[in-house]
C-alpha cells in the first residue's frame, strides 16, 4: 500500500485538475445544501464539509437512466442504440458509510449470479476517494451499530485522513495506486503520520454516541411478522419516499417504455417500497395495502431479508432518513423499541 501526504491547501486544485481529463463526481455547495455533482469548469469541490444531502449511489445507480433506444417500424421494433461506453471516472469525497453502501449494492447489481451491466461498468471504471470521519458529522450518525466505522475502508480505493494542515492519503487498491501518477509529486507519509492516523481512528469511533442493536433484533424479526408492534410505527408516515430516496442502500426501481411516434426508449427510474403503486398487481390486488405493510417491509428488508441473503445489514448508519423525515420518524428508535420486546 502506498501512502502519501497532500497539503490541504493543494487538494482542491488537484481535484479540479483531474476533472479536466476525466469525469469527477464531487461534493459542491449549492445554496444551503452540499450535493454530489459532476464537477464542471468553475465549480469548487468541497474539502471540508459534514456530509452531502444526497447519497452518491446516484453515480452508479442513476435516479433515471435510458437503458436503450429503439425504432418502431413495419417489421416491429428495432434496437437502435444502448448507452455509450462509460468513461474513466473519480468519485471524490465520499464518507466511509457511503462507500460501504457500494459494497452492499454490489450484492444486488454485481455479484456472480446477477450482473447489471450498466451498474457494473460504472463501478469497474470508477476510482473512489473517501474522507475518513475524523469528526463524525452528525449526532444522528450510527455507523458503528451496523458493522461500520468512521475510518472504514470498505469499498474505498484511496482514503484521505485529515491530520490538520495536511491529508494522509492511503492508496488501498491497484485502482487507487494507478491514479497516483496523475496527482504529481507527493511526499511519502512517515511513521508519525501513520501513528497519528491510528490514534484519530480510535477517537473517532468513541465519538459515535448514537447506538442501536443492529444485529440483535433479527431473531425477533424472524418470528414476529404479524406482531401488533407493526400497527404502531407507520401511523405518522406521509408515504413521501424521502427516506428511501436519500438512503445510500435503497435500490427499488421501475422500468418503463416511452414512445413518441416511431421512436422509443426504455427507462429505469428509482421507485420506493413506501409507495402504494410499487406493489400494485395487474389484477388490482395490492399485497401491501397500507403503510403498515410498507414500513414493515422497509425494516424487514434492511435488518432481516438482506441479512438472510448476504449476511449484511442493508443500512450504513448515515442518519439521512432521521435528519430529513418531515414527521421525525427515527429508524434508530424503532430498532431500539424492537430490541425491548
């Protein structure tokens, strides 16, 4: 593993230089929000920020994407083109919780049995650069309760650790090391920098004060699909979908064909298990007729079904759903309440 030192004052310039030659997706300030966006000329990548409002899964799993285009003619439908080949890219500035979400999404879109070519190509051609959370950004963070850590390196190619006036850059994978030649001459990290990083890592974990029994509720979920508890948690839910759209690991989608005259395209768009139409069948029957069933599905998927299938909790503890729910539904409290039943 290569380790280098990058002066804090130089990092934004290095990222902007990279964006001249390749696609760079980075956190930028937009009014009161920090958002991940494609870095264009004139944009300033953020080096110091808490976390972005939108999870960067949008880079690999876009909110809307055209899967193919076709012509409708006398001989039926004729495929005209599919998405262009993905270019080499850098996803800069993700937090460790969001980087872990890519590893979880790989189980769905890029495993040995099922491979989504659109998602997989983006993953293969993208180098992920992460900021370790020296100071956990929010009181709602609970990554350590769901198998994460503020200094986790899962899903990361290059990890940046803030040491004060400079960053320790750890090039963790061959993909990360291949980017090193584009960054110019950088001094190697010394033992003092590595020791400081280890100390900061332990301190950061201790600063995560929000704790939930993420793993321990599964036995209860296994046995209590019809428990009266499910009658309570949904009562204030507006079915707005905010929690699912901001979640780094939610991956429900719909596929539609749009035709205008002879031209058509097939589009994949995000969907949400919190919407009544998501499970509506052609017959008119809906197996999840109310928010009770939909909220139960959300909890069961994250803390039971995903664990059954992949031995991993489908939550990274980023806290976005807690911060932005308009009626203050708190998934941490729900998990705590279940643990007491």
